[in-house]
């Protein structure tokens, strides 16, 4: 059997960085997509680039964005979190834009990308992933803001 | 053209889905990583290595899929799935450790379907 996860107090189980708690799962899935998208794009570009150049270049771009999101979520510093927010936003815009493009003009995509059909080839995970990523990052932005407020108000009290 | 015995990929699909189900149950019950999950990951690892061996033997026999590069990529990446998930999940001391293991189980099952698409001689 697995062990029970310690004390039930919410404070004790609170994750202490973007890579713990739900972030652990998020980074695992991001890492998987980073590997899958970049490796797939590398093989496609190396072996049959002329077959579907737009699709393969978009796959490569998606791969780079996933790698960036995985690394910045795992690092979790304030600067890394800002880059992670940009990566997740680009991903969300990308999956919606490329999804729509691929449905409207299938001729440009003779071979699928991670984002074509809104990520339908990957169980729509590419559509859901950036949403969870942004929600997770927003929680951290809020927490840091409230901590900063506490620190500055304590500092102000100290000078009075 | 002879086929790779479909019993191993089928077993991996069933084992992967069962592992994912059990791990998700642990997440739902707010349990952290335990020995049962690590042992199950070990079984999955052995099954994947057996399959890699069988496919490599098939390649050594001179048969080739349409995209050799893709197949080799899968053969290299596959054994890392339970290993990386095990380390990454064991570092987590909350319910989210088993959630990572659930992903590994699902990925193993999906990989079998993808392998069959890459090279139909690998039965499911």
C-alpha cells in the first residue's frame, strides 16, 4: 500500500515551489510533450521536409515552446515564471490558431502537427495543458504578491 | 513476414492501464508514493525491455519499418518512461507523486498503439 500523505492540514501540504505538488504532474506532462514534439519534428525535418514544410516547422516551433515551458516551470524563479507565462500563452494561442487553420485549410497540413485539429491527435492534451499551466502560474503570482505585501507592510511598521 | 508476438504489447497495455488506474486511485485517496507503485513500475520496465529486445531482434533479422528513425527513437525513449517517472514521482511527498506514475502507465499503453502504427508487424 502507499503511505498516507502526512497531516491533513492544508498548510503542511502546500507546495513550496512551482515544481512540487500539482506542478510535479504538470512538468511531467510538459516534459513528455517537449520530448515528443521536438523528436518528432527533428525526424520529420531531417527525413521528409518537402512533404509538409509548414506542418514540420510548426511542430519544431511547438517543440521549442514546450521545452521552454518545461524548463522554466521546473526552475520556478520569478524571472523563469514570467518566461513560463509567455510560453504557456504562446502555446494556447498556437493550439487555437493552428487548430483553426488546420480545420479551415487541410491542404497546408498533409501531415499532422501537435497543434492541428486542436491537438486531437494527442487526446486534446495540447489544448488543456497551457490552461492548467497558466492557472498554476497565476496561483504563484498571487501568492508572491501577497507575500510581498506582508513583507513591505512589516518593513513599513518597522520604520515607524 | 513474421510478426512480433502480440502478447507482450497487449500485456503492456493492460499493465499500463491497470497501473494508471491504481495510481489515480492513490491520488484520489491522498496517498503518497509507496512500494507497491515502485514495484509495479519495475514490472512495467521489465516488460518494456523485453519488447525492445524482441523488436531489436526483428530489426537484426533484416526486416525494416517505413520509418526506421522513428522506430529507433521509440526504442530508445521507451525504457526511460518508468525510470524517469519513478524518480520524478518519488521526489514528491504528496498525492501528486502517484499522479506522475499514472501518466507513465498511460504513456506506456499509448506507446504500444503508436508502435503498431509505426510498424504493423508489432501486433497488439
